[in-house]
């Protein structure tokens, strides 16, 4: 049996933890929960208030008269609101990034972060999504592998990986300097330099095609001016096909120039004309070819000339099929 002091400590910690999770504390209900008086609960709440003031946590215990309950207020809440959890889950499901077993587990864990009285509501909202979820063909569990790769990137240590492309009969061993991780169009990608070749640019590897990873104790260095920056890379790459970095200029007559800028963050309007705009953008060539072709009659590439010829040849080959 707990002593009175132990019981008080337990009550204070229990209430504080629930307040931190966004729950509301009603004195009468807490007194019934812990089989004590409301006066004792009031003293416990005062202890929490004193602690917050002493530690200067930017949080304060407040009494909400409309709810007739105590709540923890802060300038920046550290818990996820129901709205936050729902939005994250919708994006996560739409990404189709994980096999069903991992996706179901993530949905359950994120749902459990909601207030206890609201967890069932979010679970019900996600029930149909879980049932109809279509996992990708590879069905490979990724979460542990992603974490191992992230640790290797952070520690800047050379790794060995067994990598099997779709066209390969068996996996091939690669020695890599991992520098970044990205997600695009359903898949996670490892960005890495070869440790066996002196290339000036990294190679992109689909994480689900990595069958085995071994981390060595060998450190590597990338010169500061050549360091990989995921944000800058993401601005210029399309469909994770890097290619040569080029400046492309094109006319756009589609319904939404804003969608172009969202797709190509480096794009800028250099001229407007009746019915459209002219954009310039710095992009990696291989991926942008695919995007330009996908825009059909709404796009006319002006430069560079090599890209214009490449697109013309592709369009001619496509026309033969029809």
C-alpha cells in the first residue's frame, strides 16, 4: 500500500502527464479516480502550477470556465492535435510509402497519440483507408532499413550494400559514401557517392532494392563546396532522374502557371504573352524531359537546342506508335 506522500506524487505525475498530452483535468473526477478529496486534488494542481513557474517552461496551468476543467496552455503546444494527426495520416496513406503491415502499425501508433476520448474517432476515420490500402509491389519492410541508412549518413561512414535492380538476376555489392535520403513518387531513395570511383556527382539508389547493408568504421569526407544538400537537389530533380544540370527555357500555355512553379521550384517567369508565359529553370536534364513530355501541347521548349532535338526525336518515336 502506498504512503500518503507516494500517493500524492503518483497523482501529481499522472495529472501532469495527461495535461501534457492535451487532456483536461476536472477536480471532481480526479478526486473520484484517486479516492481522495477535491481539496487534495487542488493542492496537487497547485504543485504542478508552482513547478511550471519555477522551471520557466513557457507553459501554464489554466482553469477553463467553459469546460469547467484545468488545461495546460502554451505558446506552442508540444502534443499533436486531432487535426494534426488526421492530416499526417492522410498524407502518409496517400504516399503508399510502406507495405501494409508497416502502414497499419504507423496508423495505429499515430492514432494512439490523440486524446484517449478521441482515439476511437480517428481509428474509425482510418478504418476504411486501412481496409482499401494498396501496397506497392515490392512489399519490403523499410522502417529499420531507413533508420540504418540515416545513421550511416549522419556518421559519414562508408557502407557496403547488396543492390538488386529490377533487371538484375542477383544483387551486386556496392561500396558507397551515403550523403542523403529522399522520398519521391512512392519510393525512398538513397543518395550516395561511389567509394570505388571518383565521380563528381552522386548516384541514386531505390531503398527497397537494397537487400543488405553493412556499415564500416571507415569515415569519408566530402568537400564543403560539394556537400549534398537535399533541399537544393529536390528543387532541381524530377522523378529522381538526375542527369546533367541544365538551364531550360520554355513557353507554357496551360491553365495553371502556378502548378509549374510548384513542380519546378527553380522556375521563374521571364516573359508574359497573350495566352501564356515563358519560364526559365535550372534542372537536371533526364527527369525534366519526362515532365516536359507529360505536358503535351501546353509546352514548347525554346532552349537548350540539344534538349529541343531530344524531345523532337522522342515525339517522333511516339507518333510512330499511333
